[in-house]
């Protein structure tokens, strides 16, 4: 849902003319037509730092970088400086990996200049998002490290879209044990700009599922036989396609996405487990949930939409069918354990077209731990004892699955 970034080329002359025009009309009392900055949010993380400017209308911008010291300069056109923008530096944490300071000033009557002083050179990605899910227009400023580091998010997504990551081959999934530990990719849903569902007391899904994810990671790593990795370690938005790409790059044996459910009425309750569907959703509720979860990229905001490489064909290949069968086995094992802790919303593993479950060769499930929209279950989700037990139940399900002789990925 991103617009074409502003092309500085020939348009500068036009803008000069437009600026002159706006200057004259604003002097005539038309300032109310200026685009307003309604909110500024800063999301520093180990992967990248995002600055979001929420605006009253679509915004035009120009950007350039300056060295010595490294700065990213963004000119916001048709915008007037207001208190929200003036206070931007208060939102910059000293621990931010990329931004040292931020300041904004009225550059000319029609333009606000935003200057981000940087700790290191960055690879900036700017894009706009149309209004969605309660958000107004947004200008997103993502700052990635220039040097390839442990987590080059964009190159991973690009490789994934080009099909550069390993291609599925059902023959490469031996049923024998081997020396390397079983690798589990834990995927706490949502993050950053995308809060997920919000409970009646204001609890955000993204926070409780991250806590449960950390607990599950520790249990897996403490077992000695498995190693856990996470698609996100902190409060950051990671696009759905990148979550899948991370699991494939790792050659993960399992992918477990952790969420908390929500419904329009507070009475809905219980845990559910989902797998990818080969032919449509198993219920209307599952289809609805998959649709809302797949909207995460729109809400979180991505510049490059992940192409749906693996559901483009009418028929799945054998690998995908085998993987879905394994996903259902894993789902049943986890459902059995989770059912001892929380009452189940549905007594069977449901299926639908979840984007995050589309790795063709990694058994993948999505666990809805409880209904955050139910006041009682919201409180349970906040309770550290419940979080521990939920992590333990998922881990027990994983162990049960492998004890049943499940295949593991080729090293
Ligand atoms: Zn969710």
C-alpha cells in the first residue's frame, strides 16, 4: 500500500511554483489546509529503527543524506511546524542504535525540515502508507545499517522474493536423528506499529506474546537438545514474509507463531491452534482470523509487499502437502498440551491461508493462546504464571511431536 516515493528530478521547478503559490494563499488565511503532523512515534530496535509521522493528509517529501556528521535530512512539504514535531527529540532514546538526535524546523513557509543526526551511516527507506485500521496517513522512515550485519532484513526479503533461499525438496527431510540440534523458530506476532489486538484493559497482544515467546525460547534452549530463535526479540515490526524468510534461512525444523485472539463480543474464550490450509479455510472464523492476521503488513507498514510465491499455484506440490500433514501433527500435539492449561476454543486444529505459515518445507503452526478481548483471559495473559505454563504447554507439544518420530529438516 505504499505510494511511489517522491521523485526530486524535474518536479523541483513545479514545487518552487507550488511553494510560491501556497505562500501567497497561506498569507491569505488558508493555513488550515496545511498537512498536520498528528503523531510522531519512534521504534528503535536491534534490527532497524523506524520513525513514523502520522499526518492528516498524504504528505510529499524529499530526502538526502549529509556526512560529517552523518545526517538524514527530510523536507516535508505543505507542512507547518507544530508542537508534536518540535518535541520529536524527546522521543529519541540514548540507546537508539541509529539516531543520535532529531530536530525539526520551519525551513521555508511551505516546508518543515526534519534532521536526524545519526550515530553511523544508515540505509534509509522512506515510504508512505494510506490510512488503515485507525491510522491516518503515515510517512515511514526506516533506518537500516549500511554494513551487512546479523540481520539484514531487507536483503533477506529480497532474496526470498527472488527465490534465492533454499528450494523445497521433500527428499531432504530425513526421518533420522543427526548431530545438529532441532531448530525452532519462534514468531511472536505483531510488534512496533502493529499492536495486534488490544484487551478491554488496554493490554496489547504484541507485548504478551513477546513475553510468552521469550519464555518458550528459554525452555527450548534449556532442554539442550533443541535451539530456539526468534523472528523478533523486541518491540519491532517485522513483515510477515521476512518472518518466514528468517525461518528458511535458518533451515528451521519448526515455526511456531504466537498470538492472542480477539472477537467482537467479550464472551469468546479459549485457545486455538491453526495450520495452513491447502483448500480454503476450515471455518468462517478461521478464514476471518487469517484475513485479520494477514492485514498485519498493512498495519505494521511494509515498503515491499512480499509476493505470494507459494500460493500462486492452484495445486500445492508434494512438499507442501507433506509439510501441512506435519503441521497438523504438530498442531494436534500442541493443542493437546494447551488444552490441559486453557479451555480450548475449538477441539481440533483449524486451517486457513495464514501468510506467516507459508514456508513450503517447515511445519508451521499459529497458536492463539487465549482471547485478549475476554476480560478474564486478558488478565491471565498478563499473569507470569500463566505465561510460564503456556510456554511449557507449547514446549511439551513440540517434544511430543518429535517423540512421535517427526521428520527434521536437512542440515
Ligand atoms: Zn495476532
